[in-house]
């Protein structure tokens, strides 16, 4: 079972998410809370597999909750998916920088919500398609283009293939089918890539690929 915590200040949204999630046999909602302080407290107490967080909440907003639960300074980070009405670029970048495993809009639909939860649980990341396009443009051009740090050691040709596929938004299963690899081999290559480039998750790996010119 994938254990999920929902944090949103609107009761109707929490009820809707709970109904969608619990209609699937592999997902259980262990708590739903209405503010950021409760989200941090309950998440640390229950250690859910995935936390679904709204951005605009009383007490602490979802971005700060994400940082406290999944940020770079957290010793044992939780998986966080931010689900919000607001897709401002500043919110997206901050959420991902703070350790979010996904970023969805509330109108993305039930299927994408379920896939985002499952992706986060297995260590993948899912970002709403319309947001992904803007993220890639942000990393791949314009006046502001932060340089990617050099890898600790060169990536192998096969690792580059996997990284390019990740940057294009493919899942591990899709990468395996495209590159004729087993799922375990894909995961091994991806883990090696992330270690070499200092990325914590797929989103950071994809961002590095676009900044470094591995994908164009």
C-alpha cells in the first residue's frame, strides 16, 4: 500500500483527493490536514510514503512544508508532490528546489494525480505537462541559464542515453523499452548518473541535462 498524507486548506479538495486516491486498492490516505504546521507534524509522526501539499495554506505554506520535509538539509526526506491551482514559475522552481518529487495543477485530472503519487512512491517524478514545457525552456535558453556543475566523473554512453530519456520525461519502463534494457539496468544507470552529477531525483537530473546541453 502507498500511504498518502493530504494537506489542503479547502475541505472539499481534501475530500475529493481522498475519494480519488482511495478508489485504488494500492493507495491508502493516512491523514488529511488543513494547514502547513499540521502537515509537518503529521508527516513526521506518520512517515507517509507520499505527501500531497497545496501551496497556499495557513501557518506554513506548501513550499516551506516541502523544504522541511524533503529539502536538501533533511536527513531522511519524505516524498512530496505539490498540487496547486497556481502554476507560477517561481512556485514551480522553488518547490522543485525544496525537494518536491512532482508538481501538478489541481485541474490535471484524477489519472495524472494517481500517476504522480505512484511515480513519487517509486522514486520517479512527475510534473504537469504544461509546466514541463516551460521548465525545459527555462533550463535550455534565455538570458538566465545557470551553468550545470561538471560531473564527478564522465558519464558513460549508456548513462547519457538514460539521462537524455529522463530529460525527455520518459519513465523507467519507457526508457527500458526504448533502449532495450531491463528495468533494473535502467535504475542502475540512473543511480550512477545521479551520483556523478549530484542530483537527488529525476527532476534535478533532467534540469542538469538541459543546462549542460546533454539535451537540446
